[in-house]
């Protein structure tokens, strides 16, 4: 009897140890699976972002062979159309990160098609006033002090870009529709094919047709519409979208209020951030050596924008994972997705920052042969590395915000970070402390720090069980009763 009594006490540590090891392995397996899911999403999404970014870059490169005036006009026109139109379309469509992502997680598959149709309708309507703005680009640019000749050329470019904005208004909802279903490789293939096609189209329209700068703008429009066409065909005929696309429905009209409730703050959230970076370039033109400062700030912005596509893709992946898991009611899985995303942002941020620092002495040669500009860029590279490192975390936390439906909070955070802290700090450092372009970029870094702190506090204090309940409520509130549909 005594021997039998002793058996459990001798074996229980072994049993407990085995159970703990089994539990540890199970947790490790869950984490590894989450990492795989995010990498599977982030890789193609980074590719899609870079390839779409390349379209206008390729067009400007072709125009560069037409002369300095054509290049300046196309560059200004590209910047103007991006700031006033494309980033607005991107922001409005980001509401689908919440609506489609949570509906997919809740297995209300038909609602993805409804939400996409609603987004397309709203974005097409917004494109109409944007077309009038683009048609009067020259007048607006001259009013803010731009050179008359360059502004006139930019207006020509923007007018021929008008068909592009309608294509983007359809393309962005299609991308969000597929992304939130974890269908990302078809988007990457389509974007890759369109980018390859864009090169000969640009060559023909810019050089062979005699259209010049107008041909470059038309090439953008053609490429955007090709992308819309390919993705629309995929949605229509692919078995992967059979559950989520049921054809056009008047039910989309009833979801306009719920879409606008997220889309407007989402657009504000995106535009406030992007506009602040463009404002740095405009402010650089007011510094004592405007030619040097503007060149360096433009190069810094281009470098930062290219590098930013990597954290942007990761942020989009985290947004999808968070919205899917919240829609499914999985609070613990949502928390894990956030943690994994932040760890990946840390890893990616270190790699990108070290790359910029190691390339600081040679990076400027990719843009110019001017010794003065190259030396200035060498000084700017460490500041760029800091901003890219912070941007990785910011992109992931912004993705979390979109996945949860916190766009209104994000809009207020961006307003405070960039327009109450960042830009005033940049002006103070650049013009009052005479630090120049470096001061402008330090102002951006200060905005990123404030933005990161605010979003981190919000995320840390989040009750994920409560967020899962809110997501479920949002999904079922958007479903129209059968009687109302009939």
C-alpha cells in the first residue's frame, strides 16, 4: 500500500514536465503558423506595392529623356496627382480592410462583394470632382507660387492622367477585396505583367507617337486599366471568389452609410500622413539654398517611399490577419497576430536601417553626380534610417487600426502627430535654428515618434475580447434583412 501511495508522487513531475513540453511545442507551432501566414501575405503585397509604385516612376524616367522642362513638369504633375487623388483613393478604399476582412473572418462571404461594390460606387463619384481639380492643375500650382512654364506642363500631364483616377477608383477596392481573402499571388502576377507591359507602352507613346509628356500620362492610364481588367476577370471567373462574388446587387446601396463612416476617417488618416511628407519638399524650397535643399529632400523622399513599401506590405498583412481573426471572434489569435507583426517589423526595420547606413556613402550616386548633393545625402542617410525603422512599427500599428476599425482614432493621432508636433518642429528646426533640410526631416521623425507612442498605448490597452464582440456586431449590422432586400 505504501508503495502504491508513493507512485503518483514519483511520476507526477514527469507527467507535468511532459505536459509542459507538449504545451510549449503547441504554442511554438501556433506562433510559427502565424509567422508563415503573415509572410505569405506580406511578400506578395510588398511586390504589388513596389510594382504599382514603379508605374509612374517608369513614366517619369521616359519623360526625362525629353528634356529638363518635360522632366520637371512630369515630376510635379506626378506629385500633384498622387497627393490630390491617388492617396485619397487609397485612403477611402482602406475602409474595406475592416469591412471585408471582418466579414470574411465571420464567414459572411457574400458581404465582401457587397462592400466592394459600395466602395467602387463611392470612389467613382469622388473621381468626378477630382477630374475637375486635375484639369485645372496649372492654375492651382501657379496660385501656390510654382513656375508658370513648369505648372503649365504639369497641367497637361495631369489632364491626360484623368482616366487613371477612375481606374484607381476600381483597382483599390479590387485589391482590398482579394487581400482580405488572403488571395495575394494573382494580384502580384497581374501587377508584374502590367509593369512589364508598361515599358513598351511608354516607349511607343512617349517617343514613337509624338505625344511626349502626354504619352507618359496616357501610358499610366492604360496600365492601370489593364490591371483592373485582369483582376476583374479573376474575380468573375476564379473558383476562389465563388463564395464572395455573387454579382451586382442593390444591397450595396444600403451599406453606403456604414462604408462612409469608416472611409472618411480612413482617407483623413492616410492623407494627413502622406501630405506631411510632401510638405517637407515644399518647405525645402524656402530654405537659403533651395536648389540643393529641394534636390536632397526629393531624393530622401523617393528613397523613403521606396523603402516604405516593405513595412506597408507588412502592415497590410497584419491588417488582414487582425480583421479576419476579429471577425471570427478569435481574440487570442488577434493578439498573437499583433505581436508577431511587431516582431517582424523590428526585424525588417533593423535590416532596412542598417542597409541605408552602410550605403550612405554611395547611395547618392544612384540619383546624381553632383558632389555637393552626394555629400548632403550621406549626412541625411542616418536620419532616413531612423525614420524607416520607426515607420516599420507605425505601418504595423496602423494596419492593426484598420483591421480593428479604429480609423477615426488613427485620423486624430495623425493630425496631432504630424500637424501639431511634426511640422511645427520641422519649421522651428529648419528656419529658426537654421538646421536646414536635416531639421525638416528631424521634424518628421518627431511626428513618427509621437504617432508610434500613441498607437502603441492604444494597442496595449485594447481589450481584444471586446474588440471581437464589436467586430461581430459590425458584421451583422451590415447584413440587410431578407425582407428588405426583396
